[in-house]
């Protein structure tokens, strides 16, 4: 169990790096929904950051995943680090100059203000330059420093958002003609949100400045071509993921048969309720950060396939319970996150978004096989299938009248995309890299969690007695099904420790 203990310890620290920023993001939702003028402003912010996430993937072009693969395989690890960093420096600055040159056309294409495009371009540059420094911390198993910088980034962003949106208007009102009045602009809330991100990203890059000053700036063309060949299919998969996760907001803005202002209001409602699925995203994100280096570092172990199967089962156990718990308490979470009741009409999408994110987490487990056998193009193809499902369902459902149209159609598209990717990856993986998954238990836990969630949310919603009973029943089923594994863990903890070696004295001393 030492292997799993180390994995869970690292995942816990990476989880903190993911959970705390998400909690700060949690705090930003009521801040934005209260401080912005209307739902349309929140929708506009959501669309802007959807575009930014899409371009983040393009600027990384799979180099992060390629870095992990070659860092664990090449003898000269420093050469891998420097080749990847030099590559991203040149491509990032090339993007900066090109995007600033054509920023007016980009603004028209994206349907946003030119000044916002300028800010977003700088954020994209700064974020691209810290991709490899962050990856190196993960590869070197330095999760604490990773967590400190990640949390610091979001903390700065949160503080600046609070200052600009809450305190600056008050300070400017009492400082007519003074400093605060000179930097305050009314009706510029969206701009202040973006500026906060610029400053946070700049400080994050400064934290990694020593990495750049210590570089020899060596560049290995042969290695770079191999990394690029490995990473580009990952980029295609990343673009497809960005489409699956973010394009629904963009398509809602463009496809809803409403005026632009009304469409942005619908995007705002959908984006705000989408955040209720935050806790499933927390679990999935923390797990992904901890598991990817682990998969690569243990790929050559004799029992690797069995290890992956066990980890997947544990992931589904924890994820299924989190899924059910979040859905049971979703209406409590909405009162914390969405204090303005105008957003509550979108709550019906919450279970679908949570299911979709859980499917994506399961897909992350199942997708390890094509990375380990260097067939990342298969992952790109699977992701493209998901993107096609996303686009087709969004184009079909968004314009419809009735219960399956609008943002509810976007939620259906999301769960359809991730569900199809999960199934395709499993079927193909069993052909190319067989893993002995416990299909009966995994499928049973997943199905039971979904059935209980749907039953509660659409039949007994806000009846917390019923919800708590369903959660307890689910835990009881887990305990009965996993009692042997639980007993093994407890027995290992009860072994007496040798005063010399710290290990068990002998087999007979097991209590």
C-alpha cells in the first residue's frame, strides 16, 4: 500500500493547489454576480475567458504532456527542460506580436472590445511562459512549491478583484480629484476583472524568473522534433477539450434566437449555475494533477495494469459519492454562490454538468493507455469525436424551443460528449493496452450514484432527509462491496512495528 499512500499524499497536496484556487473562484462568483451590472456582464466575462482557455491550449501545443514523457525517458533531463522552455518562449512571443497586430480583427471575430483583446493577449503570453516551470515542479515531485505559487496566483487575483469591484468605487467617491478617483472608471467592471488576471499572471512569471536566468538556452532540434511529434496530437485533443468545456458559452451567445443582450444574459445564467458543479471539478482536477506523472513513472512496472485498474476503481468510488453529495446539497450551494435569485432558473442543468465532469474524470483514467504506448494521435481522435458531438448537439439543441433548448441543450451536449469519449476510450484501450478493470463494481457504483442523484434532484429536491438517507445507503453499499479491501488496509495498520527495522516482526504477529 506504500505506492498508493505516496500517490494519495501527492494528490492531496496537488489537490490543495487545485482546491484553494477553486475556492477563491467560488468566492468570485457571488462577487461578480453582485458587482456586475446585470447578467449580461457576467455572460460577457464568461465568453471572454472561454476564448482565453481555447487559446491557452493552442499556445501550449501539447508541450506539457510531451515534457513529462521525455523527462522520464531521456538521460539529459535538463536538455528536455531547456528545449521545451525555449520552444514556448519563441512561439509565445510570435503569438504576442501577431495578435497585437491583428487585435482589431480578433475583437470583431470574437465579438468583444479591442481593449479586452489586448489584455487577454498579454495574459496568454504570461501563462504560456510558466507552463514548463510548473511542469518541472510536478516532474521533480515538488508539490509544495507548486501549490504555493498556484495559490498565490489566485489569491492575488481575488484580492485585486475585491479591491477594484468593491473598494475602488468607494475610495474614488471620497477622493474626488485624487489618486483613486484618477484610476477609477465607471462601467469598467469587466476591464478590472481582466486587469486583475494580468497582474496575477505577471507575478506568477516573476516567481519563476530564476528558472529563466539559470537557463543555458540550449536547444536540441532532434529532441524538439520528437517532442513536437508527440505533443501536437495532444494539442488537438486539448483543442477538442476546450471545445467541449468552453464553446457552449460561445455558441450560446451566437446561436440563441435572441438579441445580443438577451443572449449574454442567458450565457450569464448558464455560466453561474455551471459553477455549482465546482466540487466535482475540484476532485477531477486534483486527481489529474497527481496521477499523470504517476502513470508515466510506473509504466514499466510489472503490475502496472493491475495498479491502474485499482486506482480507477477508487476514483469511481470517491467520485460517485462526491457526485451524489454535491447534487443533494446543490440548493444550499446556490444560496452561497448565487445570492441573486435571477440566476436560479438555470439550476436544472446542475446534475448534467456534474455527471459530465465525472465522466471526464473517468476518461482521464481510461486514457492512460494511448499515452503509454506513444499513440497520442488516438487520444486526439477520441477528443475530436467528443468535439463533434459537442458541436452537433449544440447547433441542434440551442435554437430549439422547449425544455431541451437553450442552455439546457448545451448541458446535454456536454454530457453526451464526455460520455461518448469515456466509452470509446474504454473499448479501444482494452484492445491496445488491456487493463483488468472491475467492470461490475465500477459500473455498479457509477449507475447507483446516477440513479440516486436523478431520483433525488427531480423527485425529492430539497428534502434533505431523503438525500441524506440515499447517501448513507450508497456508503453502505460501498462498505459491503469493499469490505475485503478495507480489512486489508486496517490489518496493515495493526501490524506491530519492529524496534529495529520499523517493519513487522513476522507474519504471526498480525492482529
